[in-house]
């Protein structure tokens, strides 16, 4: 079985790949620094593109549990930005980590049998 990559899926994948690397880096890096803030905004943008583009990436035109994770990610992004602007670093951190967990969950779902990544990389 071969897989083809649609334009929305290509946009989604192009946003997800850097988001994974930046997200892991952000967890390990020193917080509150200029690079942390800059990479944080790049990560938020990549995650927003990944989450929004996911609504056009579906098998047989329907939505799945992975799409619920996209809603979760968008909510967490907005919440984390709101909390850091309020000075609540603890809540910001919780929502950002939650967003990264959402990314990991979607990645696991994308590797399920029959999905593009599974067909491409695990076959």
C-alpha cells in the first residue's frame, strides 16, 4: 500500500517536525531568557499551524480522536499565553507541558496502522 501526501498533510507535517524538536528543547532550556521567548513564539506558531491544518487531514473525510487533541492543543496554547501575560509562570508551564503531551499523543495516533506515517515509515 502506498501513501500520498496531500497539501494540508504536507503543511501539517512541515509544522509538526520543527515543533517536536523545539518543544523538547524548550523543556530542557533555561526559562525566561530571550532565546526561550523567541523559540517559544516560533513553537506556538508551529503548533497552531499543526493543529489548525489537522482539520483538513483526515481519513475518508471524517474526524477522529486525533482531531480532539488539536482542539486541546489550541486551547492550551491560548491559555498558556494568557497565563504568562498575567505573570502566572506555574500555570503557563502546565499548559505548555500539556500542549507538548498533546503533540506526543497526536504523534502516537499518527503512527497507528493505516495512517500515513505508519504506512510511510513502519511498512
